[in-house]
């Protein structure tokens, strides 16, 4: 298989996508007739006009979901499982088509987009298997008078809101457990990347998902659409992936009707390279943790803490790797780093690098935005980064690796407990707590630091923690709840306890 796709093939794939709203199993334009433009971030060209839904459209979509909830909840777990299995296979069968659409509207290299397709599809396969394993409990009270029967039921109509950076996987990670649990849905994909989500919607319909179970409203005014859902009283759960700022707004709105919430919010991941680390392995890990999706991931390694004993070696090797990456249009063969998603993203990264340099950071490679079309920024390595720099306290969301030294001086310095204490203090000095990465050859140190890091996930000697079989989520201001793994479906289920007296013999 090749790592590229022709622009003609991508254009043909996009031309076949329904770009209207999807409500009650039918495609229809927005009530106002309005549309918005989806652009290619590598070229600036318009890709499609997509229906621009309003609060009225949102109201109709949620009412549809509410109307279908009882019937959908009554379906058998096996039938829901089989729908997800069919959707999984359809995604795999159409991997190149989906990846080409994703590359065109989001910018990630085609090979990486294909990787997301495989990853995203796995959520459907995982939750197809979980659908038939929804359990309960049965006990007898201590006095022997009653049976305690505990069952789990779908929470009800769900609001699903996804970001632009993983336009397929963020959809499947939310839709999969909702379908498995028996919940109907209203779904708002990101306005920058709606085409992949609309293609996913078509696939689910083809897989046999009944009308009204999934209702999709695309919009350029997310607050109007999602706000209508949050305040309606009809939705019983919200699952959101995005910024902490928006997550706090949704949590406030959820309080009004006491909705169940799952919030996967911002991150500021520390990446710790101890003195005893395998440096080559750490380089491989940081390239994944930093450069996945051009650094536009909540799991991206933002703050790279490197012990002074290995600082020079690590910096030299990382700079060589970062500086050698090929930047370009993600649809072109050989491209390793695509564009950022929009011009505002480039402006943000530029400002963060400028601030760090003004505070004394040194640019080892990159650091200067190129001229020409597209929203590009080169892979950049900064050293001697001041802990007060803005990029230490902000999600970078770009291909910038900020190296911060810690520990004792000297190439032969041993890593003592004081060094460990120092880096843990630096790593935890953030309101976020999604993920941390740790590289060491000492299993005791790995266990100790993993426990001390204030995060929901830790990668020990690996730069990749995301997996459908694992519970994804954070602590502190990085969110609430978990997605994926055995816990993922629990977020869409309510627990019901039934007391039944035991007849006296």
C-alpha cells in the first residue's frame, strides 16, 4: 500500500459525502438554508459547503433522539453489538477513502490518517464486545428478608461533542459506547473537520443503525446548538472532548439539569527523562508523544524534563530527528509533518516560541514560520526554557519541543531522590493532569514516580498511551470520567437497585 493518495481521489471521496444535517435517518438542509465552508489547511482551498445548523435544528434533533430512546433501549445487546461489528468492518474496508478525507480537511499526513482510521475503528470492535457484557449484581440482605437486584440501564439521550484533531477516533470513542449501552445521541462534530464525521454517520446508517438513534447537527455556532441541548432537560448525559475553558461552561450548564458528564479536557503533559534512561528509547518515545498529529493532541508532550546527565545527548539526538522531518501537504508522498489546522494555531505557536526566546530559550532547530500558502510551522526544539515561559503553562498544540533540564550537573551524576523530588514538583506544577511520560531503567523509580505524578495516565518507557482497551482520561482540570476500556461503557449506564422481599417458607 502507498502512503499517498491522489488529489482527484480525495476530491471524489468528498464529493460523495452528504453535507446536510442527519436527523431521524434523513439528510436535510439546515432550517435556515445556511452553510459554512470547510477548507484544506495545507492549501487554503474550499473543500465543501456544509449545512450550518441552528438552535432550531438542534431542538428537532434532540426531540428525535428523545422520541426513539425507549425503543432503542429495548433492543437486544446482541443486535447493538452486531451493528457495531458491521460498522467496524465497513470502516476498515473504506480505510483509504476515510483517510483521504481526513487528510484533506484536517491536514495530517495520509499515512498517519490511515493509522487513525485503524485506531478509531477499534473502538467499535471493542464496544461491540462490551455490549453483550453489561452486568449487574444479585445479593441477599443481611437479615435475609430481601433480595437486592442491581441492573444497569442506558442513561438516556446523550450529547456528544468532538474536537477537530482526531475527527474519526473522537467520534467512534463516544458513539461506540453509547450505541453499546442503548443510548440515543445528538452529535456535533467540530466545525473545522465535519466531513470525516459525516462520512462516519453514513457508515453507521449502512451498518443498520436505526433511524433516530444518531442525529448529527453541523454548525459554525457551537454555543447555540450545544447550549440548546444542555438546557433542554431532555438530554441526560454530555460527553465532551475539547478545551478546559469550554468544558467548564458545559459543566455549569449540566448542573442546571443534573446531567451525567464525561469531560476529556486540556493537557500539559510532562515527559521525564531520568539519568538512567535509555536515551535512544526516550527519543523514540518523545517523537511519538510530541509529534503525533503535528503536536496537536491533548496527550502531546508539552514539557520535556531531561536530567543533566543525559541532557546533551538527548538534545543532540532529538534535534537531529526533529530537524530531519519532512514538512508539507499531508496528501504528498513522504510528508511526515502536515500543516496546523488553521492560521490561529500558527499564530499561537509563533507567539509561544517568541515569548520563550525572549525569556532566554535557545532555538536549536526550526522556530521560524515559512512563507507561502498553508498553515505550516516547522518542527522546533527549544533548550534552556524558563519555567515562567508561557508555553510551560499553555497547551502548545504544535510541533514545538521545550526542553527543561533538572537534576545534578555532570555527565556521570547519579540520579538521587532529590532529583526525583525536583522533577515531580516541576511536573505537577500545572492545573492539568491528563498524562505523563517517564523514561527510566529502574523499575522502583518507575513505580514511585508513576504514583507521584498527578495525572490520569502514565506512559512508562513509551510515548503512546491511547488504546481502546484502556481507560482514557485525566485528573484535576483535565477532566472527569473515562473513555475506552471496561470503564468506557459505564459512563453511559445508570445503576438501578430493585428490592424484592423473600417469601417466608
